[in-house]
């Protein structure tokens, strides 16, 4: 039982490190965005302000997660080489890799190939179905998941599309 807690703490330590790196990358990219000072734009309404704050907060949350994990013994000596395999091949890791694969498929394949609303709907639908049936501790019946996921995907795709087009005035692909 103690080893299981240490595995969880190690996973939190690694996740914290990833969040720190991701947050810093987002903050740096936001800092490099144009500020439009030459057009008289106030510095607090520049397009990079919100991503800069979010990237900084993500890095801070990653640091807090890593600090907590270190206090729980994540930095302790690894007892076996298999503990790293267990960390990478755990149920939580499979869920993480599935989410990463779905997100990459959405951003790198679907968004350039399909209209935004359809790509978003497919992404939401696939995520729900996969996480409720294949990667769930208590899988739901497939047909029920397919139908409910379809309803949610249509709703999310419509709302997100309308918010981006009319709320943020973004032209969508």
C-alpha cells in the first residue's frame, strides 16, 4: 500500500513538471505576442495578457503539485525498475495518453480538414465514448454512451461555435 502512494506521488511529481514546462511555454509565447503599443492600445488589453496570466497560473499549479508530491515522498529511491513501468502503464497513464492522442488528433488532423463545428463535435463525442466505455472503471453500455455522447457533442459544438463566432468575433475554419 505504501508503494502505491509513492507511485501516485511520483505521478504527481512528473505531472507537476509537465505543467510547469507547459505553463512557462505558454507564458513565453504570450509574452512574445504583439502588444500594439504603436496603435495606442492599453497594455492590459493586449492579446497576450490572458494567455500570459493563464500560463503563469498553470506553472504555479504545477509547482504546487510537485512540491506536494515531494513532501509525500516522490523523490524517494526507486525500489525497482518495474516501478517506472507501472507508472507509465497504469490506468491513469492510459487515460492520459488517450487524452493526448485525442487532443492531437483534434488539433492536427480534424481542425484543418473539417469545419470547426464538426471537428469539435467529433472530438467531444469520441472523448465521451472512449472514456465512458473503454477507459472507465465501470463501463457504461455502448449504445447508451453513443447516444448521450452524440447529444452532448451537438450541444457543445453548437455553443462553442456560436461563442467563438459571435462572442469573440473569431472567424472559424
